[in-house]
C-alpha cells in the first residue's frame, strides 16, 4: 500500500497557503482578466465565445471541467453525473460539483472556508465539507461517483483517502481518479507515485480502464487516469453497474 511505499516522504498534505495563493493570484486573476484558465475550455462545452461577465466565465470553467473529467475517463455520456450522488475530492473553486447536474453534489475541500472568504466559490447547488479526505463524515455506501482529479498527491494520507473512497462508494459505484505519476514531491504536492503504486492503492476496486496523458498537472511526470468500480455484492443486481462500462 502507499503508506509503506511513502514512508520516507512528507507525512503531511500540501501547503494550504501556497495552494490558496495559486487560486487567487493565478487562477482567479486569469479569469478576472477576461480569459478562461483551462485550455480548450470553449471546445469542451461547445461554445464559441468567452462570456463577457466574470460570473459567466466562472460557469464556463465549471462546465468545461465536467466535460474534461468525462473525456479523460473515456465516458461518452455528457450527462453521466445526472441523477447520481457525486463527491469530488479537492475540487478547489473550479465548480465541477455545481455544474455536474448531480442529484446531490458534494465536495471535500479543506480550503473551502478560505476560498469562500475570498469570494471564489460558485453559488450553486453543492455542499462543501471543510474536512480532509482521510475521514469524510458520510455514511458507508452513500455515494455513486467519486471524482479525484489532481488531488491524491496533495492529501495527508493517500492510503486513508483511498480507503474512504472504497467505504463511501455504493456497489457498482465509480471512482474517476487522475493523478500525476513519476513526478517529484513539492510543498504543494508532498507525495510522488509510480503507476504501479497507484494501481496497488486502488486494488480493492475493479479497474475498468486506464489512460495515460503525457502532460502532467505539475512540471514533471505524466497523468494516469484510472476508472474503477466497486464490485456489486451477491445480492446486488448487476444492472447497478454503470451502463457505459464495456467489459
């Protein structure tokens, strides 16, 4: 497991002050300046022009993030999150939970109070839990989909986070994980993984597909995207498994 493999790495999460500075000084400043921060944002949402208002650009960013996560995971249904209980770990202020169309959108974000105080959270239908992802105050098997994009290397204890994902997912539930591998530890991202370490970490789940993306979120390495499901129990009909998965 990752705890054993990471015993020589920093036993702490990413520097919250540096993370907040990124969201304020780089990400939000870019959008306030009249542009979208994310590349290919308009293409992802099928729009031709950047919105004139700051709020409009924020919602474009949020909708683009939804489609980016689905495209990275190879999910062709743009409404995949609709009607489901969706939890994102470490979304920052980007807005995937608000724009997902989920029946219930949840976000685990320790920085949520500070992001809110800075005016960075969208005013949408999402519930933010200002806690670490190592101990999430939700009932067992209460979530349909967990999204963890570019967050596993930021947390305090990656093992505990994966254990929480397994605990929270309903039978047939889906994890969409995107993480940099073969990178280097930094103040904001204190953990660095190999692809095999990530695969071993998610082994309690059934890996349905993997994808590699050459460009890392950080400066070194590459992105590994893993889509995994929690096995349905013997008394759970197999139809609860997502229809988009090809066996």
